[in-house]
C-alpha cells in the first residue's frame, strides 16, 4: 500500500479548493491510502471539510495556536513528524505549498518533485520544466519517501461526499519563534478565487492605466468570473501582484478564459494553456495570444467591452 | 563582517526559446546563450543595495556548476559583488545537494543573510532556499518583494496567493527573491574591467564532502502538446453567439 499524506491549505476556517485537487492527484497513485493533515489554530471546520472529500481515509488534526497564520518554519517540523511512514507527502503548488514542502523534504532528507502533472505509476510521474516548454518524465527512487507539490491546474477536484474520521493529534515538536507573522493584505472581496474559478477575465497592458483596468470588472461581473492580469499589467501597477496569471504568477485552468488587451508573452501562455476555452480581444492581429485562442476578436477593447457586456 | 551570500545559477538565457532534443534526452544547448538565472540577478541586486544602505559589509556571490559559470560570477562581480566562489560540479545537481553545498559555505562564511532567486528558470523547482533554511535550522522568507533590515531582524514582504504578506525573521535567515523585489542594474564597461581584479575562488564539490548523486531520474523530456489555433470572429455579436452555442456563457 502507498500511504499518502496530503497537507491541507486553509485560511479563515475554510479549506482551500486546491486541497481537493491534491486528493485527486493522490488518488491516481496506485494502491494509495490518503490521509489529510490539518494544522490549524482549532481547525474543526477545516478538518470536517477535508474529511468529506471523496477518497480520504482519515484526517489528522493538529490544533495549536502557533499554526495560524501559517508559517513554513513552524509547520514544517510538524508535517515532517506526521509524514513518518508515508511513501508520499503532497501539498498544493500554491505559494503556501511552494514555501512549505521543500522545507519538509529537507527535514525528511527526501527528494521533492515540484508541480506534478500526472502519476503514470507509483514510481513515475510527469512535471513541467523550462516554463513548461518541456514536460519531464521522472522516475522516483524505490523505498524512499518522496515529497511533491501538485500542479493544481492538472487535476479535477474530488467531490465531497465522503465521511472520513477526524483524529486529533498532539505532537511533541519544538516550534521555532524566530519567524513571526506581521500582516497580510488581501483585497479579494466577493469575486471567485482566481486559482480555482471556472471563468476568468484577465487584463493586460493595453488597458493603459489602473483606472482603465477596472473596465474588465463589468465583463467579469456579467460572467461571474475571477479577475486576472498579465505580468505587464502588474508590473505597470494597473493590478495587484496576486492577480498575476502566468509562469511566475498563478497557473490556472478555467472553463473560460478571456484575455483582454494581453499580447500573450510565453510566460503568460504557460499560465493558461490548460484553460478549456480561450478568448482573446486585442487590437493587434499579430499578437501571439491569437495563436492559442479558440476565439479571437481583433479590435479596440474600449469599444468592444461594452458591446460584449450588452450582448450577455 | 556582516556578509550576504548570494546564489547565482547559470541557466539558458530567459530570452531563448527552449527546444527539446528530438531524442528526448534533454534540451538543445549548443550555441545557446547562457546567463545568470534572472531571479538570482534580482537577489544579487538586493544584496548590493543592502550593502549600499549600510546593512552589509560584503556581498559574496556563489555558483555551483561547470567551469563556464565563472562567466556569470564575473558578471556578478561587475554588478557589484565583492568576491565570488565557484563550486565546480556537474550539471544536474538536485536542489537537496545544492542546499547541502550552500550549507557548507554558510558554515564557513557565516553570512547574516543568504539571498537566492525563488526558483531557477531551467528546472523550475523552487526548492533550494527553503531546503537550505531547513538544514541550517534558520528562518526563511520566500518570494520577497521588499526586504528591510532593522538590527538583527529582517522584515520581509512576500508575494503570496492572497496578496502581500509581511513577516519578520531573526537573522541569520534565507530570503528568496521574487520578480518585483527590484530591477537589476545594468553592468557598465569600467565595472567589467574592475571585476577582473576581484577574487574568484574555485573549489571542487568533492572537497566539501557533499554527495552529488541524484535521487530522481529524468527518463525523458517531451515538447508540450500545442493548442490548436482557433477562429477569428468578426465582431462582438459573433463572439457572444459562439460562446452561447458552446454553453460557455
């Protein structure tokens, strides 16, 4: 049997949607038995949500005030302790998982595979390299634990419907005090989460200003979509960093992606290549975004956006 | 001496369109321009700025790689690093081995801060800084977009999925640079001349007692599947009609 430990990401008492995708990834490992680890302040709601995910065998709940807000240096020794006896330790390829999992791997003296796209067997998997210009098939060592981050855009979330037991765990681990949380700014509001939204409208540099960037909100509202941005738009200060879609931002796989005024630099395309349908609106007919768009519309976005909104 | 150690990896230049070899054994490197990993250049720039602000006395640039990586270290010296060390190693050293190698140098050089890029743009692992911090048993501040040092504490703003997170870490610590930390300066010709006089030591990986053996095996590389080019619609009405027909809106 392959025992798999999935580390749960959560905030404000809610399980992050990426966890259901990590469980989906874990289920593709042959003969897997899946445990979800919830490290939280109290974590009851989060553990219950994790226990309901289909395919989860049990949930370990480590309640400790030090566990929120999450700090990798504090969580890593606890996760390493929980990981004993597990063949795989998985976390999402979000900034939470990217920060935490290598620290866990080092404590376990285990190799890490980042951004797993698929398990071909219990010892073979696929992952992107070179900004996803190459897909590597990687063979894992036999008889050694492996840590991995899961490229969430590659997996469909498992549904809720399970009912795994939640086991409270007390860990005898010394936690460092040398890392301290100060603050976080998050301005998401009521919009769907960019990482997991079914529809995303993104704006690029062609919007021209932070004020104009807001023009895509109307379309996003009509579509019930999350808002994203190209790196150029973020660098220019039109949109905050957390909206950046692309190799160095978020890699997403929505049903519908609408790129407004985005030329389509390679690093941006890397972030959207798993989108089901891509729509591009750009005044430059030569823009690379049209090479990957299912539907391209050439023209002035400032006149096209209100037209499209009216038709929806 | 208040020292900052900066890691510099030699990678295929970020402007090069990377191509997979037809036999799947790797990517094409013949005649391809090599450069410092862009995130490492950002880390180096930040280290130099911290020294210029009086928060450090020396910037030490370290690369672990082939003899040719001396070129990237010379560039680092020209940018403003004070000295450099090349640890000669074959390509393909995995992040845990890189972290163990850096730990050996950290033990020798006792930096107050280690600044690395958040990831290298070749293997895209995003592991080395976090692993070094764990092995060193020190704090980590990854994906930094702002670093302020106040006494023995660094206050670091991090680019996280939720937005911008600020944490405080006791020094010494490991910090990894994200895109918007700074814009690296251009190297000027006189600086290239001056850099030739700066010390660049070369040591063998074996002399540090680090086991370079990989634990993972890359069996093959493949080019990713290409998306099919779609259609150009003539106006907003045709676009909305097409999306409605596919049940997307």
